C-alpha cells in the first residue's frame, strides 16, 4: 500500500502522541518563565547577543531563526513580504501571513511544538551552531515541493514514531526551561504590537548595529556584490528607520517590554551592559554569567563549577562541541571543555560567528575594511538612521581608520544601555 508522504506522517504523529499521552508537565508557571524575543537584522551581532542572554539560568529553550524556511531572505511586515534587495511583494501563502507568524511564536513560547509547521520544526535540525542538531537531523525532513512523495505505509509509520519522539524530546526541553529565547531577523518591529498583545509577559530586544558595520559584514560573507550595494543599503536603513519609529511608538503603550539595544554599546562595556539587560529581563546575573562574559569578550577561558540555580546534569551528547557551541536548546554542562579555548587565542567561536578576544575591536573592525567612498555613500543614504542611533560621519579615510576616535554618540533611543 502506498501512502501520501508528509501529510500522513504528520497525521499519524498526532495520533501517536495522543495515544502515548501526555504526562509531560510544565516545571514552571507561565508567569515564572522569562520569554525573550530578539528582533534584529542579518549580521548585527545577534548570535552573540542571543547566547549572552543564556548565561543565567541552567536551562534555556532557544529557537534560532524559526522562520528561515518560511521567509528565506525576506522578512514579514503587516501587509507584505520585503527583501534585502529593496523590493517588496504581496503575501502569497497562508503560511507567510503575519497572524501565522504570531501564532507560531505563541506556540514556541507555550511549548506547543506539535502544532508547529514542518518548516519551523526543520530549523531545529538545520543550524550547525546548535550542537544537538545532529541528534534530530532525521526528525523533520525538508518538506518536498512540486514533488509528491509516495511512501510505503511502514516507512510512514516509522517516520511518524521518530517524529513523535523528537517532538516529545523538544517539548520536554521547553517545558522544563525557565527561560525561552527566540531570535529572528525575519520579523519586522511593525508586528510588535500584535506579538505583545498575544504573548503575555514577553519582552522584546530590538538589536541595532551601525548600518556600515552590517553592510561590511555582509560583504565579507559574499551576501552583497558591487551592484547590490546601493539597494541593500537603502533597504537596510529604511527598515531600521521604520522599526525605530514603530518601537518608539509602543514604548509608552507597553512599558518595560521593549528594549532598544545598540550592539556597539554592549561590546564596549559587556559586563556592565549585560548586567543592566539581565535586570530588565528579570534574569539572574551570577558568577558564571560574569565568567562567560570575560571569556567571550576578553579572551579568558571559562572554568566554572556548580553555580547558583539548578543542578545541571548533562549527557555525553549534550556537552560542548569542539567549536564551543551549546546543545540544541541551550542546556549547559557544569564544566566547560578545554576546547572552548581555541587554538588561536585571539578568537572564540560561539553560535554563527568567531569573536575576537576584544569584542569592542571586533565591533569596530569594519572601519579598517570599508572603502571611504562606500562609507560616504552609506552616510548619504542612511543619515536619518544615523541621527536616531547616534552614528558619526567621518571626514576622511584617515579619520575613518583612526580607532581612537569614536564612531557613535548617545541618543534618546539608544540611551538605556549606552549611557
């Protein structure tokens, strides 16, 4: 007998999970769980920020780019899909609707993972910086498009059982976590009102970085070519400007729930700024947290023993990998392997990126790479954003490359963590 693939697998998974049922209980009340959403832009330092927010509680449920399969290189606004190439289009798929995105976020924070679309579940296995992704790589295969998969009944049943076990594993991780973090570059701040209304107790970090640094970083990885530099620059600055306007409008409506963070301020004074952020997010800033900050921003090797909070037991599969990444959902070993100290003592790998020992130098490194002609071009295209986030314009190539001169100043929007 031949069955139609993915739909049958999903339906049989629901049947399997219903019959196994469902002894899983939340360890904490919803009001006791810290729910954090980081909304930002590609190459803004978001992987570092997300990981830095996971150094208080022992158990964190972390969803990295859950909308990757749905929006790809675009992002969603209230009425359209927009892209980094400075063009937008009408929403053509129910899965891309803003209300669907908000529903997905709600399910993530409530640990209702069996309700998530396959495209979201697949992200738990896609990203290699989540060390546990290999354990789940066969759980949620990429949905096939344009090609109907005819699969035998036994294969469907076996796959459904595997999928059910994987969802149970993830839900257990989520339900026993006291902190749930989602990071996305694919959600506009224009959706923030709807998100905050639907997800009580959620707090949003709006992470901003100097557009010139973002653009140079994108160039470094081949995301922008010469012809694409102007449209990419326009799109980025237009988006940041709209997001700041939206964020500023909802700060009064939702006090204590939206926090603008300029990446450069975190890298200049990481321990001090992170301590403030932890207080705002009601997270415990403990000795292990400070040790992690020192290791990842000053080049010191972490050497932690049991700390305040829960007793943390890990299995062999949950320990840090050779790149120093954490397990799938943030569970941290009680001791950090020697591999956290890289062969090159000037860098430590975490998440997507490699961070130099001096985090402030890394944040300013774009000034030694970007041509002055490109800098002046971005200055013209992004002047309104510069005024809102406090970015200096440089008078010459030598002025640009002189790192003793600051490239930023404080503004009302960035003042919380920059002053």
